[in-house]
């Protein structure tokens, strides 16, 4: 059913939860797992950035993918990392999903820039509106969303 799973990661605990959920599904279905991080710098900042800062952003992306890869490995699932260094996260996640013919996209529902109507973040909302394959948004446990300490 879910032969190729794409997990969007951003280094947050919410994306760790998404990797764990995707790993469970991958184990159950024998799925291939791809981890994607988009190192996004808005266009209006790109021209002002020196190459050293751009490389720093790319290095952060590599560290995020390495961490997510370790999370997947601990669950017994090897994962292929993909670092995208240009473009908007929603566009690039959807483009990569098409490229690998993903049957499922998994992402954490971080809600950092919360849409008050949906209680999802802008990337989650964009993926939900435009994904052409199945989408799983992994939310925090209720206690954790309300300031408690519940785990993944």
C-alpha cells in the first residue's frame, strides 16, 4: 500500500515524531523511506547572504538529515537522505514526492506559524491542500500540545 514514503524533516521534535511514525509504517509494509529537508532561504534574503552563511545553512540541513536518519535506523529502517537547497519547502517536498513516486508523505504538524482555522502550520496546510498522494500529519500528544511532557 505505501511502498515509497517521503518524510519531511526540519530538526524539530515534531519531525522526529514523523520519522518514528513513518518508520513504523515502513516496517509494516516493507516500504522504502526517504528523508527530505529543504534549507529554505526566502528570495529577498538570498542576494544579501555571503557564501559562508549559505554553506552554514546547508550544513545545518545535513545535520538535520543525519539526525533523522539515526532516528529511522533505531527503528530498524534504513533511509535515503535528500537535501534540497533552494525553493520553498511546500513546492520542493511535493516535487520530490513526484520524483520518487511517493505513495505517502509524512510530516510533523508543527504549527509554528499556526493557521487559526486549521491549527496546522503553513507547510502542513500547503501539503494537505496540494499533495497528490496520501499524507500523514503527525501531531503532538494532547498533553504535549498543552504544555505537558507526553512523548511521541
